[in-house]
C-alpha cells in the first residue's frame, strides 16, 4: 500500500512539479495586468507640477491670444473644471501675468509684453515705430510717444525727445491717467462705454482743466472718436499740452496711440498742423504694424 501510495503520489506530484509554476504564472500575470495602468497612473500622478504648468500655460494662451474673456468663456475653451480654472487664474493674476478688468473679465498685463520683448524680436516693432516717431519730432519739434493702454492708464512704450531745450518730461515705462493725457484719451475713447464711464467716475482732478466725472469723460471720448484724435489741454500738468491719435490693428481694434506733448505756448497755436502730423503718423503705424505678428505689434486691445 505504501508502495502504491508512494507511486500514486509520485504520479500526481511528478507532473505537478513543473506545473506548480504554471498556475502561479497566470496568477502573476493577472496581478501584473491591472498593475500596469496602476503604475502609469502613479507616474501620471507623480508629475502634478508639470500638469499644473501645462494647464496654466493653456489658460494664459487662451486669454492672451484673444480679447477679454469671462470665466465661462475660458472654461469652454480650455475644458477645465471651474474650481481648477479659478485657482490657476488667481495664481496668474498674483504673479502679474493676467489682470481683472473693470467688468470682472480676464485680460493679459504688460508683464507679458516685457517678457515678449526679451523672448521675441521686438526690434521689428522698434524698426517701424522709432523712425516714424523721429519724423514726427522733426515735423513738430515736440517730444513724440508711442503708448499702450493698461488698467485706465497710458503706458509709454517708446519715445523720442523733442528738439527744444524746454520740453515735457516722460519716461519709457511711465504711466499717465488715460482720461487726462492725449495718448490716454486716444486709447480710452474706443473702449466700452461702461469702462469709460467707470474711469470717469473715479477720476481725480490734477489741474483746473482736468475732465472728470462719468458724463464729462464720456463726452470727451465721443469727441475724440468723432475728430479722430485727442487733445490734452493741460489736464495732467497745467503747462503741458498734447495731441495723440489711435493706432489700429488689422481687425480695426486700437492697439496703441501715438502723440506729441510740449509746453502750452508751443502746442496750442499749432493744434491744426500738429494734429494732422500726428494722425498721418498713426495711420502709417496702423498700416505697418498690421503686417506684423500681433504679439510683436504690442496688441493691447484686451
């Protein structure tokens, strides 16, 4: 019996010896099969910084390559949950890449322009803008500016000093209130009326000539649109006058303003010829910059 039993066990166990591995092998495969996606998921979840950066750049691109966007508009385009989107928007605003408009929409800030000047060949714009500013100085004798709009201010992007020893002082990167300067008025006049009214409501008086109040600023904006250029009659600094006109992109949106400024005694008697020179320069810049990449043309219509 022992012998038979031994043979029986031998007959059963002998093939089982290699077979023990066979049942285990599928077991291991079964274990590996779900483990593969698990490892992929782990790898995916181990890179949230990259994922967050990609999402943030997607949001930045969505806002930067279009006009002002609402939260709903951005969410539709980037297909992110609103909670995630809000977190990214707040981070981008905190770092100065985006800003909130007076109506609660999202738009890019000038910080992106500064980065763009380093990353892109901003010489393309300078090549178009500076020669025309120099021509404007030659024709008028006054300091010429190229400015962009941001948060109710005119920001000086380029300038060429006037020919006279006594001239208005401005600095590249400097700001002036949009409702009280010529370049600012030229930029403000083509924005939404509700935004113009809000800026007028919050306006403070710098001189006796400063135009303040919603209705007054709206009337001045309408006048600027009608005549095609803006005049600053000592509204920021009492002794300084200025004339400016808008620069349009290929979609007929105002992207910048070009203008001159100088002492009242020189500008006031020459408003007619100075305005003609400024408007001609603005028209030539609109044509020249429309042929460039919008990013290089300092697109500030958002």
